[in-house]
């Protein structure tokens, strides 16, 4: 930026051209390599017909573009921010560290002795930052004031925002990859069911199911604590840690979904649909929404010395994750209770009734919102830890004492493992037990055809409404015209649904009524 004193060096006017050209070449080459990597990654996903993952990749590009804009904004406004002067008393309140510990703060240079050359480099960087700080404070010192934010602090904030976004995207990808691998282990259950459906004797043979003897009911309804709501919640809480989804759970929930939403297609591939729906939701999880940035701002505001905010805030995601896992397990238990309390024996296979009534606020999408927040919060914890470690050292006052550091790291690893191998697979199957099914039930080409047909039907309907005489003549026409009018109604209905599905934050679902129209 400016030609500061000491080892800051000369300005661009007196810098050798080969240095400028070399630095620009490296920066542009790395940037182009990253852009080409994302570009070919998108082409690969398109060639594999993975549009949801391709859209998730586009979401990552949007986040990188936002980071680039934040970086540019911080760089452009750096001089202006450092020249905003405030009275010294304004900077004595709500500090993350005690000012009396400032001399001890430099002890972290001795900690990095296992990195060759690191102490010398850090001391040099500190000397440069101090020289530049003295240059900038000269402007405010003449007014007997101090800068609102120093150049060094602004630079550290810049790095923190970048690290946070990168760690969040990385952790989200790892969670979905590991969770998807866990869900794909259920494919052999789907294959075994499909094999049974092709056995004619087994399909045509009359069957009576004794409800209390069914594996699903015995595992979810019978046994200890079936009459106690509290014990039932405790069992649901503990079940998320082992055997969160069994084969009997999968078979029963799958059959309930098919009999509710696509009864005419008993050979429907529920596992493939579930994977598509999860990939469709992934593009929302990988992004950083405005309310997540708001959370970061609130944390930075409350990170005050003595409050140990960094320690207490680590319990928020683990509490939410356990609550989400318990709720999803309890939804399966509720479905079992509904059937067991109404029937002693039924003709055919056991059928559960999906309903939004089992979910918080009658909206299954709330679970996805909570998982999004949990993953971001956990990524925030890990990113903040490594940022403080690299920037200020392990013994920084912001880092806290060891008894506060170890629990945070343990909680972070616990959240990542539990969310990948239990909560996310539970979400993938249990949220299909809502009143509506997601549009991922249609393949991509069918979705496009339905939306196009619905839009054309709406345009025809609008044209009819704009011609009253023509509309009356159509009403007085024969049965063929009436049939055409009836055929356009469901098209308009589907069109409105798919427009709602494409809006951000909406549930992207289609009701059973629309399917049967």
C-alpha cells in the first residue's frame, strides 16, 4: 500500500519491474488454475448427470466471488478505516484480552520453535506491523486520538473471514461425502426388496401381518418404556448413537412412502430418490447465508475477556445436533406407535402414514436449516481455533487455557463424526416421511417437461381470460372443449408448485394431490 518505514520497502514506483511481473504471474496463474479446476469439475458433474452437485459447485463459486468482493472492499477501504480516529477511552472497553497481559502476549514466538525459521519470521512481521502502525497512528496522534482499527488488525480480520469460508465449505463437503457413503450402504436393502418384488409367488400370495410381531414394531413400540413419553424420548436420544436406521426401519419407511405417494409403482427405487433429494439439499448446506454471517458478527461482539464466549458457544452445535438426532429418531417411533395403537393385524405389509405433523412447526425443512447452522457453527469453531493458533500463538489470551481448548476440539470432532454417520443419514430418510414428496422424485428431464407444460398451460389460460367472448364460447362448446379446460387446471397447479420449488428457502415439494390430478 504505502511506502512505510523500515523494512516495509519502496512503493511500486521504485520496485523492479521483474519483481512486479513475477508476482503478478504467480497470482494470475494460481487464480486461473483454481478457476479451471472448478470449471472442469462442473463439466465432469454435468457429464455424469449430477445437476444437484453441479448447482452446489456453482454455490461454492458464488461464495468465492463474495469472498473476493469482501477482500477487495477491505483492501480499498483500508487506508480510510485506519484514519478513522476515536478517543482512547473508546478502545478500553469490551476487549478480548486484558491490556495488562499485552507484554506477555509476545511469548508465543517462542512456542513455534519446531517450525524452522518461524520465530525470526514472526518477529520480523511484528516489527513491520509495528512500524506501519506507528506510521498510521501519526495521523490520529496529532489529534490526541487512536485509530478505530489498525492495519494489522484489519489484515487479521481479512484472513479470518477467508479461513472461515474455506473451512465451512470443506467440512460441508466432507459431511455430505461421508454421510452419502453411509446412505449408499443401504443399497443392498433396496436391491433385496427389488429381488423379492420380482418373485411372482411371493407377491401374489395373500399375506396377513400381525402388527405386534413385526420387527419394526418390536424395535420401536414394544419393550421397555413404551407407555412413558419421557422414556421414549430417552430411548430415541440413545438410539442415534447405535443402529440409528435398521433394515426393518428402512423397509417400513420405504413402503409407507411408496403406498402414500406412488402407490401405482410398487417397484419405485426409493434409495435412488433419497440420494437425489440429499444431493438437491446439499447446495443449500454448502452456502453461507446472511443469518450465519450475522452469527459471526454477534460472536465477535461478545468475545470479551473473562466471558469465555469461545468456550460456551462450542456447546450450541452439539446440543442442537443431539436434539435433531433425537427428534428424527422420535419421528420413526411415532410412526410405529400410530400403527401399533390402531391395528392388531392387517392384510398385506405394514404401512405407516407419513405426515408433517411429526416435525417441528409441521415443517421438515426446519431440520435442514438446523443442520446447516450446526455445520457452520462447527466449522466456525475449528476455523477460529486454527486462525488464533497461527496468527497469535497457542498461548494467546484469546485462545484461553488448555482446559478450555481441549473440550472444544473434542466437541468439534464429535459433531463431525456424529453428523456424518448418524444425523445426516437419518435426515435423508426421515424427512421423506412428510406430507409432501420432493421434486427429486422426478428425473431432470421429466421435471423440465412438466414445468414447460405447466407454463404453456398458464399462458393459454391467460389468453382465454383476456378474451371474454372466446371464453364464453368455449364454455358453451361440447365435451371436448370441457375436457381441454379440465386438462389445463392441473398444469397450472404444477406450474405454481415448481415456481415455489425454485424459490430460495422454500420446501421444493409436490403434494400427493398434484400427482393424482
